[in-house]
């Protein structure tokens, strides 16, 4: 198993956070798939298992070991987390094999501490049961964990994939029944294809519209 280059990983994480804050992400599934293929199955399955630990779902097929099958219904994996992680517009794809290797290294140490025998044909983290995956992830988020920033960023992107369909156009995601948006009861657009939200959340208008506001709702 390769030794993770933490400096490269942390640099990628910092740049990814900057891109996310700038709101410049628009994922291309085709380009994302190219990065997935280059990373390899072990990396993809390890990241799927991590995301499934945070937002679990049911297995896609009988031999789907990446998903622990802890709950019924779709979770982060079905919501497109891998497409989001491997987005070519995020400078994270090249670091994901390193991150996967680090996670599997931590899983090996965890297994050794708990006298768990791991098979050599499956990534170490994937080999753990859902209970042990969850216990390990709790340890990864300890305040004194040296790699906590890595797991925080993966968690953020996992949440974005499930809660906002970050890898897809919102119209398409709603129309296709994206599992995260469906679970959140995200509303469909109006007849004009826009989300206007005509009902005020407080039940009344809190302020009048500024006379210089443009037709699109932007101030001048």
C-alpha cells in the first residue's frame, strides 16, 4: 500500500475548499467517469464505503460490498457522491487514491487493535462491518486526529452530493427523483421553470422591495 503524500492531499483540500466557497462547481459526469477509471476500483469502493458510513443506503446488487446495507433506501452512493468527488472542476481527483490509501491504512490499524482478520482481496475499510466502519469514522473525527481536515472535506462533499445533487443540474435531479432531494422534500419548480417561493416563510412580507431592484431580483 503506497504511503500517502499528506502535503499534496492537504494542498488539494485547501484548493477544493476555495473552489467550493466561490461556487464555481459544475460537474460533468463524463469527465468525472474518466477520473474514476484512472483511480481504480479499490479507490472508488473505499470512498463509496466511507460515504455510505456517513449517509447509508441499501446495496445496489447482491455482491455490493462497498455499501454495508445498513438501511433500506438510497444513500450517498446512489445520490452521486463519487461523481461529485471526482469532479474535474475540483482539484481533488488526483489526491483521492492517496486519501483512499490513508483510509485503508487506518482501517488496518483499527482491525489490528480489535483483532479483526481482514481479507486481502478487498480494501481494508470495505472489509469492516458497518458497526466497525462507524466506530473508525468516529475516531477519524477526533479533535486531535492529524488528518481530521481530510475527513471533514470528504464529509462536506458527501453531504453536498446527497443534500443538493451537486453533480447534477437541479431541474434534472428533481425530475429524476434524486434520493437526497426527494428525502428533503425539495419542491419542484413553478410553471415557468423557476423556484420563486411565493409563500413567505414568516407568513408576511418583512420588507418592501427596493425601487432600484432589477427584474431578476438583483440590487443595482
